[in-house]
C-alpha cells in the first residue's frame, strides 16, 4: 500500500509543482525553510499537507493538533472526493486571482482556501453523523479565518473565496461548482424558519463584495451579483443584478462570470 501511494504521488503533477515552488521559496527566503518543510516538503502528497495545515490552524486548548490530524487523515482516506475538491479549489484560486502566482500561496497564505478545506472536513463529519465535531470545526474556522459556513451547507468544487473576510453561509445553502465570491458575502435566511431557508447558487456564479443573498431563492447559473447588492428574489441564469433590493440590470456579459471576475456594470 505504501509503495502504491508513493507511485501515485510521483505522478501527481499538482503536488510535484507545489514541491518545486516550495523548494524555490526556501532558496529565495531561507527564513521560511521551516514553514516550507513542515507544511509541504515533509509530506507525501497534497492530502497529507492539507491535513497537517487543518490540524495546525484549528488546534487549541480545547482540541489537540494530534487529534485533529487523526480526524483529517481519516476523512481524506475515506473520501477521495475531498482531495479532488481541494485540487479544483486550488486551481480556481490560481487561475482567477491576479494576486496568486504560485500554488503554494493558497495553501500557506490565503485564508479563503484554508477555510474552505476545513469546511469540507466539517461537512464530511456532518454527513457521517458526527454533528458535534462538525460544529467544533465550524467554530474554529470562524474564529481563525472569519469564515462561518454551516457544516450542513453544500458547496461544490472549484470554489474561490477571495479575501474571505466575514463570509456567512447558512445551513441549507447550496453553492454549485466554479463559483467565485468576495469578502463580506452572506448567503442567509430572512427569518426564523427552520426548514429549507437559504439560497441556492448555480454553477459559475460571481458574487461581488458585500453582497447579501437572503432566503430560499435561486441564483441561476453563470449570473453575476454586483457588490453591495441585497438579493431577495430569484435571479435568472446569465443575468446581472444590482442594488438594494437587487434588480436585473442586464446580462452577465460573458459565458463564465466566475472565471472572468469582471465586476463592471455595462
């Protein structure tokens, strides 16, 4: 089993590039050698590195790093889709964020990516009947990163949360694949309903900074929500909404708003 794992690691192009970038970073900034080795170069693959970062960041006097590492290792071993989603998220950040030039940046320095991977472990725990542990993960992610995603919420792959400050995603929210959102976004409810009460975001949607999407409404695929908008009604696919309350102001302007990251109103 160990030999098979080693062979898979050797042909993993993403991990190979990450290690090359880490080695280059050590040469350029020797003082970061300890960080690069402990977080990346010491590990056999991306899943191992993510499990280490998860435990390192979320450990506290209430829960040790060792216990959290065991939880993360078990989750990645049992659910290969966690690693697949992490790779999709990582690629999304590198391709969409003009401030990201290397794969090591989201893993080490971007709290949006780190919070998202921690949420995924919490969601895994929730789905396996470990709600209290999932709540603990949610609490620590909120405390450490300022990102509050309920572990029951369902998020797709290829997600980018840029800047990731004051993000709130409620219990029954659904976010599709290849969605981009900026800081201070809320996907929330409108009252005290206990059933399905949060937004459903389609694939390829771009959500601008400070936007609030409230209630059990649908945001259609490949649409755009302008910064600062308050969305209270369904958004048709391929459209742009803006304002308080948000109204349709035009088409999305391109086939993949979340990839183009163009926030301008035309």
